[in-house]
């Protein structure tokens, strides 16, 4: 174990406290985005008493748009975690200095 390992562990735990790393894969985030969009469309259809079957292409296109939005969200959360980890390393005095 190198002398920097305790700093890295402390930095990882501190960063996870306010910017947790995403635990699921990008595929899962995309599928969850599609599912949330579909449930939202179903809820809106029920609220406005509008059948979704005639508008199935709209639901399909919306779901396909929601997939990359889920992937983008995961990428953003991962970047936020990495930035927080780097900031914690610098705060602890073990990070890169440029």
C-alpha cells in the first residue's frame, strides 16, 4: 500500500458523500429513461382520457429520445463524481498540482 492510498480512500468517500458515482451502466440508464418516459406518457394519457394506441408512434419516438437522455445523465453524474474526487484529492494534499 503506497503512502497515497489512505488519501485516495478518504477522497473517494468524501466525494461520494455529495457527488456519488453512478452504479448502473449506460444501457440501464437509457432503459430507465425510456421506461420513465413511457410511464409519464401513460399517466398523461390517463389524466386527459386520451388513448395512446393511436399515438403509438409518438410514444415510440419519445422513448427513443429518452434513451440518449438517460445516457447523458449518467455521463454527467460520472463527470461530477470524478471532478469531486479530484477536488477532494487536492483538498487533502494528495492530488495533482499543475
